[in-house]
């Protein structure tokens, strides 16, 4: 393998200029080599693969890239896309597992039952929301804490808040924002784990005031809230990518940008490779047609 080929393979993880400095080659020489590797009559779909890979910041693997290219009229398979990425030295991010628990159950507080057990999947938005808290690392040590609420039907993030601690109001404020924007009908099922924040009196009062119904996972069973857990894995991979936030202000800005991207653009495999907003728009259009 040549030095230039090595740089091409590693550039998704390490900046090109840094690689060139370590390997003692000029960046201009590397880019000249890179241009020489591209055929003069490169197919449009190959250009589209690299463009979409870059646009989505290495968050898209071959399945989502295939869906994106098909939407643009390029009917190509995953094998050809994979080969194009490998040739260009591009590699998609992979979700990381995460271990720390961020909510503590209070054994003295009676938990709500798990009302999701045995129930069919929701068939419309605003039937079931799932919530959870995760930790985000700060530069210099310490953590920030992010709470979100997701619509289980569309996987859309409907409310969130981030703070430097985990008071009860962290989850309540995220829920208040979601309720204000979405205006769900009575009977909304609000599901979480058995963390003390969700068992707090003020949180329960907020749920009751909006005529919602509270549901909680069984103690120690993370699979009962799998949708929220899955979202954390993806967010940490795609937003942090091994990095850390400098402060709370930076975290709020970056999280805001990511959630806007996640809701409006990021294709979700469980939604037929549509973004959450698009998935909900399709539902509303179909509902209007049925009503007519």
C-alpha cells in the first residue's frame, strides 16, 4: 500500500494535513494523486455517493446511502456503493454501546405499571412518547445530562433539555416543551424507566394535568425502553464521535443542530428510510385522503 493510499483510507478519522505532516508528504502532492485516481468520465452515481457521505458527516452507511441515491434516481446496490467508499477511503461511523446509568430508582416510590407490555405498536403520532436521560462528557472532566422525549410512532424527537445536573425539572421541562408544541390529545401514553425524576410529584402532576397516562419500564429491564436506548447510541456516535463539549452553551447549540437534522433529514431504517418529519407528513396526507 502506498503512502497516499494509506492517507486515503485514514482521512475519515484523521485530518489529511495531520496525516501528511506525520508521513512527511505535501498535502498538495496527495491531492494531486487523489485527482489522478478519479476517471475523467466518472459515473454520476459515484459522485453522488461521496457527496451524500460528506453531507451526512459519515453518518450514512450503505443502506441509507442506497436509499438516498434511489431517491435521486440512481438505482445502484449496496455492493457497488461499498466498493466506491472503500476506494475513496471512506468509512461510516459505527454506533457505540454505552454503560453508565443516569437515573436512579427509588424503591420507596410506587412505580407506574408498564402499559406498553402486550400492546400493539402505535398507529399514529402522539399516541406513545418515550423518554430517557443520558450523560454527555465535558472537556476537563464532568458530565452534562440530556433528557429527550421521542414519539414512538415516528421516532421524532418532540422535546429535549440539557443541563449540568439531573434535577426532576430536567425531564419535566423537556416534556413541557413537547406538550406545548405537539398539543397531543388526552390519553397520550408517556413511558420512561423508573428513575426518580419520573417518579417525582411535580412530574406526575404535569402528566395528569395534560390527561396523559404514565407508564414505566420494569425494574432493571432496559429492553422495555429500547427505542430511547437506541436513540442514545446513535446520537453519541453521530454527534460526539469521541469528542467532548467545552461547556453547556456549546452542547445546547450542537444538540439543537443535530436534533433538527435528525428530525428533518436523517433517514430511519424502521421508517422505510424516511426521516421522521417526512414519515409524519406522509401519515397526515394519507389520513386526509382517507377522510375525503
